[in-house]
C-alpha cells in the first residue's frame, strides 16, 4: 500500500512545487497546462470583485494590467518589461505600437513608453487601418447610446438602454468587428458582426444595425473572446469557460472554481489560452480543451 502511495505523493509534491496543482483555479487544466509563472512579486493584489485585472494577447505578446501596473510577457511567459501607468479596458496593436489604457508603447523587444494619449482607458478598442492617424477606434455604451471615438467620430448611435458593450474584437480574417452586448444583471448576451467601414462612417442606424444577432448565455461578468474556432464566454464568476459555435450553439466547456478577480486571453487559432488568477497572482499558459 505504501509503495503504491509514494509515486502519487511524489507526483503531487512535484506538481505543487511548479505551482500548477495547488494554485490552479481550474483543476481540469492540469493535463492542459504547459507552464505557469508566479507574479506576486511584480503585480499588486487585486481587489475582490475587481475589474482592474486585464489580459490582452497582442501580436504574440501578453499585456497584463492590474490597477496601475503593467507586465509585458512573451508567449513563453518570460517577463520582458513592466510599467506603471493609466490602464483599463483599452488594448490595441496597430501594426507598429501598442496602446494599453492611455499609454502608448513602441515595438518589441524594447516596448519603450512613447506617450500618454488622449484615448479613454475605459473604452473598448480595436485597430482599423482606415482610421488615421493611429487606427485606434474606441467604443463605449452609456445612457442608451453607443459612442464611437478615438481616431474616428465622435459619433453617437441610439441603443436599447439595458444593453452594455462588453467586448469589441476585430475579425482578423475579414473586415468586421464582433461587438458583444449584455443586459444589466443578465446572463444573456448577443454578438453582432459589424463592418469596420460602417462603424467609422458615422452613426450606425437602428439597432441591431442591419446585421444578424447571435445569442449567447454568458455570466454577469461578461467576459467574451473570439477565436477561429468560435466564441468563448465565462460564466458564474469564471467557474465556467464555455466555447460556442459562430451560430451560438454550445460546444464544450471547462469548469473550475469561482474567481472574483481573473483575466484570460485566447490566441486566434484557438490552440492556446492564458489565464491569470488574481487571487494568487499566477499566470498560466494552457492548451485549449477542444
């Protein structure tokens, strides 16, 4: 009996030392996890129920922000730079520079700080080469309107008053942007695929702007991701990560424990995802579960 237990105990201790077994928020990622990194010495502690934790995968680099702190990592989880600044929801790469919150950074490997911009760090954004000078288009919802700003507009489009814009993600395979809206205190969300040229041309007209609506079931926190394999939404404070087809059909899910402060990012080809658990300040790199 003791001989049978020893290998299992040794394996548990080894996994615990690499920070995957005892610290992972998703026990089911154990066979998927490739590596993890402890960032407790670099990143501040996140507030419980905080939206101050953000993770973006841009041009193969990870941009993790917690409150006023930014860590830039490569896809192998090597920390390249860290900064203090004004951060929020905005994360855009325009082919040359990186716009993270109000801060503008130069190209790899230096990622030098170039300027503090006038873009609102709390707006969502994406890159549009048809919007000079930087190609940064920002969007936000409030007061029954969708606001378009950044390097276009400003424009205002009437919206149903109970809808909030939770994500704006450019389709790298085409000229469109996926806009993810969710109602207040609702677990139901909708995705609209809108042409970039239409967004930068002016107010969008009557909702849903002449495009098809795809309905998704998402958690109140409204985390939404786009991959070439479909959409991913979080639900129940990150306890579930659910993959949907482009028609809104549920395909597969990953389950774990609830996390009050977490962030995730998926590569576009749907092969890899990254997850940051703000409770233990650890970042994981994993293969996707589908």
